[in-house]
C-alpha cells in the first residue's frame, strides 16, 4: 500500500511539472479510465501447479480489472501524446492451506497515437504505441510468514484507439491492444518472471481545458 501511494505521489508531481509544457503543444487534458487486462504469468502459474499438487487449491492468475489516470495533449488534429498510471491488481489464494499470492504492480506508460483523417470531427480512430515502466510490489504469504515479491523493468504496448466527442471539452475514449511486460522477480531462485504481457482494453473519459477544447 505504501509503495502504491509513493508511486501515485510521484506521478502527481510529474504531471504538475509537465502540464504547462504539454499545454503549449496543443489541446491539453486529463483522462480517467477503467481497464480489463489478461496476463501470461507462465512462471507463476507453473509454481501454482506445483503447490496445488502438494495440496493447495490456488486458482491460476490470468486476468484482472483495473483503472488509472492519465494526461494527454494534441500536437495537431492527427497526433496525440499521452502518459498514464495504471495499478495492476492480481491476487490468488488457497483456502486449503491459507496461502496467498499477491502480484500487484504499477504501470507507468507513455504513448504516441496517430489518428486517421475523419469526415466526422466528433469521431476519431487511430493506432498507437509506446513504452512503459513496471514496478512489482507483491508478496507470497503462508502461515509461516510473508515473502516479498518485488521487481521492476520496461515494457511496451500497441493498440487501436478511438475518441468520441460528447460536448466541447468532454469525450469518451476507448482502446484495445497488447502489452509486453515480463518483469524478473528480485532474488528469486531459480530465476522467475512476473509476466504482465497480454490483451489490454480500456474505456475512459477525457476532459480538456476550456480554452483548448476541440
């Protein structure tokens, strides 16, 4: 929890610092979104199979619902740049043995999106890609104690994107794509990864500053 709060405070400070610069580039706004993500997690699920063979009853980890915050700026009518923070919630537990895997992480991403020319200015569709930084701050716990599951590393993502203007300064946003983010777990023996790679879909609301609404 403390790590998540620290990450959120850090993001807030970054957004405050870059907002004036982004605003000069074009229409500047913010976004709040909900998301559905699927995860590979092969190493984790292999470990779960071994634990279940020994008497646990974990469900495998494969997907989750999340949400996040972001900022965005339009350089012109075709190009938009954005940055976002998304906490990834992922947990499974064994009622038979009182064990629990928590693999919560924070994803910080930066994207560039090209929107195709449209005859309807209120509907825009495009393709985007970007890079991210992932910070894992989870744990494995059982009746004997708790072991930290931590790590960090880069990732990248690409997606199809849509934006539908509802009124000046307000739009509905959506995207569907794929992320690649396999994070090596610190001090794991043998070496293992927490793999957040998989489908990612978002639905959100974007709000633009009144003086730069589109």
